[in-house]
C-alpha cells in the first residue's frame, strides 16, 4: 500500500454505540480542528418503536459529541425520565425498550422529518447541528439495512429484540444484514473516506456495530482502495469486552474474539491495531500500538485519541 | 314531539373538553349501570403534533372517566411532566403545545394504530378499555372534521393554534368545520342515539365543542328525529363561562352567549335546559331546571348529573 504524505488533516471514524462514541468524542477533542472529523455511524440497529424511528447508535454518538449523553449508561440523555414508557405499561404494552422522555423529542423530530421525505442523513445533520455538534455525523446509509440474528432460543429476532429485550443472552446461530445488497452509502460518506488522511475503526462490536457499516459495499470498497492508514482500536481487553456481547457473540459465531482474532477479522481493511497494554503480547500479525485503551473519563478518551492520531502521524512520516 | 315511556335506561351525552368531561363523569357515577352510558366526543380539535395524532377533547373525557386526569388543569394526566417538550425546545422547536410525557403514550399508541389502518373509534375503544373505562366513548366521526377559525390578527388558524398557541385571544371573524360535508358518524353513534332514553348536551362550548359534533349531518338528524328528551346543561353562569372562550367567541360571532341565548342557539335540538340558580330568571323560552351547575368536586358532578337524570325522568313520567 502506498501511503501518501498529506498532513493528518481530515479524519474519518467508523463508530457503533457507546464505545465508538467515546473514541469519537476523544478524536473531536484531540484534533486541532474538529470540523475536519467525520463520524460514519451504524444504522443497522435502527428500528421502529410504536412507529417512532429510533436510531440508537447514531443518537449515542450525537449525544456524546454534544455532551448531553447519560453519564452512566453512555446511551440516552442525562437527566432523562421514563414517564412515557411507564404509561405504556398502564396500557398493558411491553416496555422493554427504555426510551427516555427527553429522548422522544429526538425520535419524534426524526420520524416527522423522515415522513416528510427527508433522508436520514439530512435529518441527522439537522439534529446534530441543533445540539451544537461541530463534527460531521453521517449515517452509513439512508437506505434500510438491518442487523438480524437467528437464535437457538427464540428463532429469528430483530436486533433490538435480541439486544435490549433479551439482553443479548440468546445464543446466536446466524447473523446477517437485511438490505445490505441494495444499500447505498449516504451522501458524503464515500467522499469523506476518499478525502481522509486517516481512517479509524472505533472500539465497537466488530460484527454488530462495525460490520453493518462495512456491509455497504461502496464503503468497504472505499476503505480497501485507501491510500492512507486505517487503524482500528480494540473493543476487548484480554478475553473481556468493555461492554456488550462482543466476546459472547463472536464465540457463538465461531470467531476468535481476542485482540489477535479481531485484528484478523478486519484483515486487509486495517494497517494498524491499537490494543490494551495487557494484549501487547497477544501475537498480533498486524502493526500495533499497545496503550491503556480504557476510556472511563473524558480525559482518557482524549488521551487515547491523541495517541492514535500521533501514532498514525509518526507512522506516515516513517512511510515517506 | 312524542316522548316515549321507556324507563331511563340508556343515556347518550355529547361532550367537548373539560366541562363536558365533568358532566360525563357525573353521569357515569349517577347512573345505576354506567355500561348504558355512551359519550359522543368532539374530534373537531384533533390535530397532528409533529406527526402524533392528538385528540385533546376525547382524551380529556377518557382520562376524566378513568380517574387519571390532571386535577387542576382538567386535561392531561395527573403527575405528568414536560421533559419531551422541554427537549424540543433544545432543538429550537416551538413548544406551545404542552404535551405531557405520560400523555405521549396515549398519542403514540393512537398514531401507531391509526397508521396500521384502524379507525379512530376502534382505537378510542381500545385505549379507554385499557384504562378501565366502562362507559362507551365514541368519537363523533372517524373522518377528518376540523374546526377552523379566521381571525382579525392572524388570519386563518388551525384550532389548536387559536386555542392553545394564542390562548383564544385573537378575535374570531369566521368559524367553520372543514370536512363536515363528508364526515360520517362513527360506528355506533347513530345506533346509540336511536336507542337512548335520554340525550344530554354537556356544558361545553356550543360553537367550538358541541357544534362540530352536530355538524356530522347524521348525528344532527338522529337528534332531531328523537322521541326521547334531549336536555342541555348551560356552559355559562350569568355572563361568564366556566372555562375558555364561550362568551368571547360567541360575542365575536354575533351570538348571544347568555343562558337564554345558548338555549336559543340549540333551538329545536333540545327539550330542556339546565341553568344555574343565578340564571333562573334569564327569560328562557324552553323548559328549564335551575340548580347549582358548578362541578368543582367529583361529588358536585355526580349531584348535578343526578339532578339532570331525575328531572328528565320525572318529566317523562309527566309526559306519559
């Protein structure tokens, strides 16, 4: 691969939910001009909740970048309440999706704008701008592309049923992405990838959060055709995921969920892999950086993002 | 008019918002078997709020009958909050319609069921049943019929813009009902009127709350063709309405908003008029009952309803 020698100016990051949002936040803070940062968000977990168009991963990134995310959960809005869901229960309805009352505003506006014919990318840009997010936030696609799982216990489930209703406890026997064949990248996505000086794959679940983005053929092709570095940050430390079912689901699908296994999963898509200090002897076949990859505080997010940027920068200089 | 001699068994009441809901509640409590009570609710003030199908008057009646209405406002749910509307404001949106968070559940379910093709009457019956309402609650129509006003200050306004956004302060120069020509009564409405032993017009705004119901031609015709008494309860005491713009708007439209004027407005639709003690010498041309028509407490609602029922009952006996 021929790496060009442009200064590290434009950065594109692929992000899923909470983990991806944290690194996206760190990149926003670490870059000299966050207007040159573009986040490509996962929409594979989007669904309709009583008709409301919910985009959990996109909103997690948006709220995190806007500084209004729930500080403990990582998703949803801080200081939110569940009055609406509580009332749904009075109607005898299921309330397993804990949509916050303030969060409803986002989903109601999105639903209303989509119904008026606006594409998701335009709606997302509008919402993000209103919340003061200066970073570009693009859904991977404006088309339907839905992550689906077949499970031992319940058969085929929609993603949020698997993930939230059943708390990712069912055993996944098969995983696929409805609509992937036809999905086109949202406007600006391929352009951002082509213009990027660095592509970052955030520490999100490889099969549930990153793979749906890569399933948009033109996105995968643009990354494969890159002439700039693409680095991924590991979503695991040792045999443990930070959050969610990364290790469990990859195991069920016969994939190796170790740092080395995840690097191998990304294969030729990445030029470098950032792992935790604990995994520095993990037998990685790809160029790697070992550091503290936990992002428990805003400062830790910015520090990790800064290290990723410095690493890629130095590496490019060496490549000249 | 030939009044029949059936015992006062089935009662139908036409109700608008808060005032109508209070008498409907009183009737429910005063009747030996509230399953024989049917409320025909006004849908002329229904509108879409960011795509949500809101039915303010229907819900006011439903919540009041279910015992979950806001005790001070009369509309909306008790113990509700405004988190969603507050967040809408963060997006720079208008928040003049103070939709409560718990109230959103009702509107979300209604919107979702309407989108699935269910008629409003079916949706309303489902919602009311889930909240434990034993009384029949029917929207006047499943068709669109929207109260509209032309105003001196703002030109043509949708009803909720006039009523909530501008707090009924604009001067109304013209009032009409969009869709009235084509609107058919909801299933069960005409049947209930035909089967009724008594029809009650609740103390609601004659032109804004009751007239939209009467604008459904088959409803007006069924009332005109009755062979049982129809009595109205006055929404005014002296020159003052209990709530809202009754006196103001009737004056602006050149109508007499006194008890006598309102009785005259209903004309041949009513056989009797219930007024406050203060209005007993108001020069009413129709048979009337003077009593305390304030309904500040649940007990007062039941007492007034009981008096209305007893009056109509005794009157029928005399008519035999």
